[in-house]
């Protein structure tokens, strides 16, 4: 029995917790947004390009209203299977095999758009703009657009230009790289009129 005024645990006691069982393989950056309360229960979340679904497991288990699109048609089966197991109340149609620039989700339908490691797969400037505009269209006014992407910031001299903003990174991968100026221009354009000229 616990007496009032005595600690429940010894100082510095280790409590074993299986974090992977609780949170899955969620990226640290969206996890940080959850911890800060910027992504809250009740918000509709759109996962733009879920890949292997690393950010979906926790959100589905926690009861979030999740939808998403990914260009890889092969991943749709595994994501729908995951959603059926973790959130059977969500319709299979919440997860679609579509290009982000041509997704069929309605305008202003998500309070949060997660774009984690997606935009750097753009082939060129026009493709980048189309993908960005496709995701922005889905976001509700005053919603949270969370975007993580590759940039040349801090490593400009370590990348090899291929064509336009497409570059070869030190690890040998090819990515579309943004820089600070482009990020500021796109942010300003979207903030001003909600579209990219």
C-alpha cells in the first residue's frame, strides 16, 4: 500500500517500456508534433506519400481519422490491411493509390497534412510545384502542413548537380533539393494566396 508523501518509485528507477509496441516506427519529427499538441485527437490527418506506413501505425491505433495517397500502387494492399487491423471503422477508400498532384481527395478536407520525405522525389520544378499544390489544396484553412524534405542547406558543396535542382547526395541517392530561398518563396506564395504561381 502506498502512503501519501512517499515516492512510488525509487529515484532514477528504470521503467521498461516497449516504445516500438506503443508508437511503431513513427518518424521523430511527426512524433514531436504529437508531443507538442499540434496534432490532436479529432483532427483529420492526410498522409501524403505513406511509403511503408511508418507514421500511420500509431495514428491508426490511437483512433485518429486518417487518410492518404501514395503513388506506389503496390503499397496500397499493405496499408489497407494495416488500417483494417488497427482502425476497422475507417473505409478502405481513405487510402488511395494516386499521384499527389492529382489526388481525388476533396479541397480543405484535412486539418493536418503530413508530407514526410516525399517532395524530394520531385523530378523537376514543375513536378515539385504540382505535388506541393496538390497537398496544400487538401489542407483546411489554419491547418497544419508538416513537411520534411531534403535540402542543400548546410551541404551545398557536398552534392553533385544533375539537372535543375536534382542532385546526387553524398550517399549516392538522387533527390530534388530545396534551398532556403525556395522555401521562403513557396511559403510566401502559399500564405498570400494559397497557390503557387
